[in-house]
């Protein structure tokens, strides 16, 4: 994996996390709970939404490659097996 693919993998990992957080935060914006419960709910929803978003977009990307933009880039990083040394 070269430096460009490494940076690309970071982008395609961080974008779904950001989407998951923003959707969770927006979904709970009108909910009146104490701060510790809100933190727990945002954490839980972020995890679920991030995972679901990533899985759905990756699946859709196999059928429609341009959908990859929803992960930050339509280019998929190339992972090479490690070399022995």
C-alpha cells in the first residue's frame, strides 16, 4: 500500500464516522434527556448508523462505482499482501 492508498483508506473510514455522528446528533436534537444519557445515545446511534452507512454504501458501490463518493472518494484503495523481510 502506498501513501496515497493509505490516505484514501483514512478518508473512506472517517467520512462514514462523520456522517454517523451528524445524523445521530440531528436525530437527537429535539430529545430532552440528561447529558450522560444524551452522550450514550449519540455514541450508540453513531456506531449503528456508521456501520449501516458503510455497509450499504460499499454494497451499492459494487453495483454503481460512482456511489463511492459517499465515502469521500470513488477510488478504492489497493491493499497488497505484506512482504516477508
